[in-house]
C-alpha cells in the first residue's frame, strides 16, 4: 500500500493506512468521563484523531505511544482544523516495519549539499587552531554519520532526522555573516556555531513515535553533554595544539548559547562571538518555527489569513500574506 501523504489530505478523504501512534492523550469531559485523542503519523506528517469517547474505549485499547496501527477513518473538519474520525483501529505487531517510513527526515540531497558547504567553509579557515578545533568533531566519519541522523529538537524546530545538520549550518551561516558585518571574528563565530549543539547527538534518539530524550538527555541535557564531549575529544587528541584559553572559549560557546539560565545556559555569553552565536541559534530556531507553522493548514480556518489561535511553537497569531511580492 502507498504510504499516506499527510500534506495532501483534504476534508472528506478516506484513510486506511498503517501509521504510528506519536502521542496518546487521555482527557475528561466536564462530567468527568474519560476520552482519548491520538496523534497518528508517518514520515510525511501527523494528525490528531477526533475524540474517542468512553463508549468507544475499546477502539484505542493497546494503542500506546510508539504502537504501529492500521487506522481506518475519514478526514473531518472541526473549528477549522483537520481531524481523523476513526471507524476502526487495529494495533499491529512491531516487527517488520521500516523506521524510516515513520520518522520525518530531511531530503538526502539537501543534506549532501549542506555537508559540501560546511566542508568548503572549513577548508577556507585561516586559523590553524580553529581548524583543529572543528576537526575534533567534523573530521570524524563516525561522528558525522551520527550528526547527520540527529534531530534539532524532539518536537518543535528542526525535529527531523537530519534537522541537526540543517539547524547547525543555518546557525553557522547566520553567525558568520553577523560577525562579518559587526567586524567580530567571523571564523571564531563560525566554529563556535558548528560545535554549539554537538551534545544533541547523545541527547536525542529516534524511535517509532518520533524523537525523544535519551536517559543522558533527560538527566544531563545537551548543553552539558556537549561540554563533556568536547573534553573527551580533547583528551583523546593530546596533540590538538589548543591553548588553555582557547579550550575555555570553545567550551563557552557550548555552555552559553541559550543566552540565560532561565533557558538552560550555564553562563551568559561573555564575548561578542558567543553573543552572536546565541542570537544566530535563536534566529534559526524561531524562523523555522514560524515557517513550519505557516505551512500547516490546520492552524488556519478556511479563507482566514490569521491563525485561529496562538500555536504553541510560536505563542502568537501569525499572518499568511495574501499577495506575493
């Protein structure tokens, strides 16, 4: 059977496909009766089901997060949003499914182009210490493979296989150009941006339901993990040639890139280049949130230019411009 394309679903379409349960939410009516909403998806996207009421509880029995299911139903509209109204749901054995069919991923050609750009920019570095610093990670084929599979977040910005590479290249390009305009050290900002999120390689993992935190991601977090990973690679490369002050500054990019403690930073940015990397990180993440939200029809009632509500990823109403420039 041809996989369901969530981007092409229209009101009234019939669904009879193998999907994965991304989320299972149990809620209660005003009278205290339970009901359930499942988020079902595959590599092309996801969609919430219409509420499954208590008298239909058997319909979603066993359909836990990460379960593969055969879903049958019809696409309906409720308050301007698409929903899948289920008529049948059967939990399937987990064996034999290709995970790549259910996890959102960046196009291989896009990732190939990004690696070419990244390697070309690394080859232009005039600073030998910065080139050595970048090669601690990006000169390692095993790390590159893991980095390419990584996500930029578990949900939200760049939450795709390959999203980590996309996000990192965006941050590196933005930081590099801001530094040039501001007459800061563009090479330093570029390398700081490249390593700022290396901890996500060990912080996030893919499963059938999408992306989630590893135990290390839950208990330590990607910022501290990134700092540890840098220390480990420096220790494994005793001839790295970096001074103590240079190592401290590389650590500072990782530890400060979230800006303030409230958002997870161990310390606030203390150099111009660290400040630039922080805002480049914000620009990439926030712009991605806005662009993807604008592309999702379920946030817009028919014919309306503004989002119906404030989507959680952006926390505000967005506007789809009616005219092209």
